[in-house]
C-alpha cells in the first residue's frame, strides 16, 4: 500500500543537512559537481532503502516462523520529487496526485510502504490468442480473499502507531492529512479509511515472491522444483535461472 506520507520537522539540528530526498536540493549544480568530480554527495544516495522491518499482525499464526507484513520506511516521499518519479511509477493522474500532495510538495517527509507478504488471493495469467507476440492477459485479483485486506489494514495501523512513538514525535512527525480522493467520505485513519486507501493506492513490488512458483513434485501449480528445474514442456517463454 502506498500513499502513506509523514511530514516532520528536524528543528534545524543541522541546517546544512538534507533529511529527505527533496528534488530541488538533490539535483543542483553543486551536487552534480560533487558527484562528477569528488564521487560524493546526495546523488549517490539510494532512497527507499533506509529502513526495513517485518511484523506479525494479529492475523498471523503464531506457529508459523514468518511474518505477514513488511515495511519500507523511506526518506523519499511521493511529495518530495514533485511527482517526477513517484507519480509516474504508480500511475497516478495529475489530478489525483495534486489532491493529495500539492500542498506539501518538497517539504521534509518520508513514506511508509506496507507490504502484504503472503497474500491468500490468487490471480490468473491467460494467453490472449495464438500470436506469440501478443501480450499476456493479467488478472491480479488483489484482495479477492477478504483476509488480505484485513491484514493490510492491521499492518497500516501498526506502522502509524510506530510514528507516534517518542523517537519520531520528537520531530513532530505528522501524517499527511489530505485524504485520498476516493476516500474523503470516510473517517480519517479509521479501519474503513485504511481499507479504502489500500484498494485505491495499491502497488506491487519486487522482493516478496518470484515469477514462477517453486514446489514439490506433487504440486500441480509448481513451475520449478527446489533445484529450479523447469517442469514439463510446451513453455511459451522460459527464463534462465
């Protein structure tokens, strides 16, 4: 789930420091010279990789040894680049982006991305026709299983509670109060609001799963075995592992 942006105030602890990825500050003549001549500066920064974490929500089976939620806490908010990268990456319209971020563009901010690690919902891939150059039809079926949205809502609430801890409240950390356009009728930060945001600001990411299921010989849905050997024939396209 995207769109969860928090503003903060560094209190001028270090007036020369850059606390978040603000596009006008990151890309300037000075920073480009530092990058090109001295091999240093904020252009070497790798935003979106500062803090990661894993938690178990109340829906996770305590007997299992894996979490059901992952967090990316990034010093790069959807508002700090003015929409140059993030808006395009998630496919937001100009109107949608402006409604949420116009009043906080380029302010000190960070994002918390909440990831559902083990969804119960299952999508489908289908061939469009017999033409091998035709694009595959993709049906993600996000949140088809109602448990998935419950876990996502709980994960968002845990993340928000984290921002209320003294370590972050020291910097007056405050969630962006501009509501998602499709969720304005709901009480802000209620379970119903989080659910609405999850459904309207949904995005995929690359870490939690692979492109083909791995499984034992008796699993008819497994594309590869535990040694990454591809099962069966008649593959339209294969990858090298």
